[in-house]
C-alpha cells in the first residue's frame, strides 16, 4: 500500500513486495512477516524503507504524533501532582515517569485521568487535637523530658560497682545518655 521508512518499521508488519538492498541483492520475499532481527538487518544493509501491507508512512507518523501529544499532556497532568522536576531522588523520578506513562496510556485509550477534587481551604483538625498552640516561650519555659534507656542504668551500676572505675569512666557512660546529662547540668547549674 505504501512505502514506510526503516525507522518506522515495526515487528509484525507484512511486506507488500520483495525487498532488495540498494545494490540489488534480494533480502526478504513478499508476504514475509517482519521480526526485530529483520529490521536490524535492513539497517545494516542500508535499506531506506519497505512497502508494507495496509500501512502508510503518514499513518505511522500520525500515531507517533498522537503518542507524543499524549505524553506531553500526561506530563503536564502529572506536574500538577508532583513537585517541580529537579534534583529529586531516583525513586521519586521513577514514580513520576511511571505515572506519566500510565497517564499517557489512559489518554491514548480515550479515558483521561480524572483530576483530584479541588479544596479551597484546608480541612479543620479534629476537635481535641492540637488544642495547645506552641510558641518559643512555651517550649522554653516548660521542662523538656528526655527518656533514658534501661541499659544506661545497668552500665552506670557496672561502672559504680567496678573497683577500677573513676569519675571519668562514669562521665563517659552518663555522657552517652542525653536525659541524664541534662538532669546533671540542671542540678549543677541550680542555686540549691
């Protein structure tokens, strides 16, 4: 029906007439179904194109343009859900690319993805939660409670019971626990 360039040939297409190389050598016969290795061989032999049954080059170009348009609209749709592209980690970029391809398939099939409903204001937090507002003054005036792990207490007991321990060895164990360090500093710096 029409001549198709070698760059637009796809696996499964059927030759309409015999295919010959530029030097006249016979390559593949009429009615042969193209495979990937055939297309690679055509490029090696310098074949510019082939006559394909039921397909014209314009149709293939049109399909590719539609696919590119679908990818562009899918990319703009995905951009509304993802942060701007840039130095994002590899998994985030892979998720973005997957979503773009998925949206493009949906657009090509005639079912464009539905947008998320717009919210004009943020929902209110549930009652009882976030009742207190935090400010720098409230954080500074309240006592910060830090948790100590039980193994620190056992290590301190071991150091205290050891006849070879010194104040330095006790300080090393206490220095590993932020809660005990904060309590000791508060005790040392207090007026009592």
